[in-house]
C-alpha cells in the first residue's frame, strides 16, 4: 500500500520541489521568462511513470509512452508541413513539448487510478 501512496504523491512532491528550485535559482529570470515548470515536470513525470509502473505492475509503460509521444511528433510535423507549408523547429518543439506534458500527466493520472482500482 505504501508504494501506491508514494506513487500518488510523487507528482505533488516533484511540483513543490520544482517551485522551490525555480524560486531559489531564479531560473525564469535567467532565461528571460521562457523556461517554465511544466518543461521540467514532464521529464520527471515520465521517469516516475517508468519507475512506479515497473515497481507496481511489473510492466514498464515507458515504451508505450514513447510510442505515443513519437506518434504525436510525427502528426505535428505533418500538420505543420501541410498546413503552414514550412517548418520552424522552435514552434514545433515548443508545441510538441507542451502537448507531451499534457499527455504525460493524463497517462500518469490514469495509471494511478488503475493501480488504486486494482
């Protein structure tokens, strides 16, 4: 039961630590307000998703997550090329990383719900 509770509290703990790190090191001011907490939070959620899914279920969700994120990148690239007829990597990477954060958060919440209902 304790690993399930730690897995459920992990996003909150990481978010609190990231807020303190951003305030202490003034990362937003160093990067002209371009760097945000979700930019790092998605990375830590993906790591937590791998660790906790492997520990609690015995199967890692990371390959499926990487497949979804890669498919998202391909779809965004094709939409960018067909809709705008041009490709700018800065806009693509920013949009891809922000959408991948949302997908990561949804997958992590879904994983926690499934683990607690099991």
